C-alpha cells in the first residue's frame, strides 16, 4: 500500500481501518465529490470561508490520489492520471480565485468518470493488487 493511502487510512473516518486500498481510493474520490458540491454551494452563498476550507480539502485529496499512483509500475496510465490530477488542481485554484463554479463542475465530472471506472474493477482483479 502506498504511503499516502496509509496516511489517509490513519485519518479519523469511521471504519476506514478495515478498508482495503481500492476502497480507500474510492472513498477519497467520494470525499472530493462531496467537498466540490459543498464548495459550489458556498460560492453561490458567497460563504468564502467555507469555500476556501472545502477547496483546500479537495486539493489535498487530489494530492493523495496523485501520491497513490505507482509511477514505476503504472507507466503511461499513471503519468496521464498524474497530469489529469494536476489539471484538476489548477481548475480548483481558478474556481477559488474567480469565485466561479464552472471549473468545479468540470472537476466533478472528471472525478465521477474516474471513480466509475475504478469502482467497476472486478473483485478478483482488485484482490490481485491488495496483496
């Protein structure tokens, strides 16, 4: 298990200690989506303190996804995901600077698509990589 996933596992989330690495990545993505939705609401309400708090969490969680990539074994896929995550961070920063929700909607759509593929990995394949 990668170090960043271990750090996330050590956080104070309920029952996280029993989660396998695959589930942890899925949970990170779910938390990104939740914080993006919250930040969009905060922007609409002009609640800039909560917007900043949620967007900092989003950036930190995207960093966890980047850090969990195995660049040695993952090849081009890991490189492409790393670059996509970097793009997402830039979009989140733009949304933060301009107080606009459009970049957050785009990041949410990208995370949703990645999460859908991730969650669709068959159980037998997941278990091969959890050893």
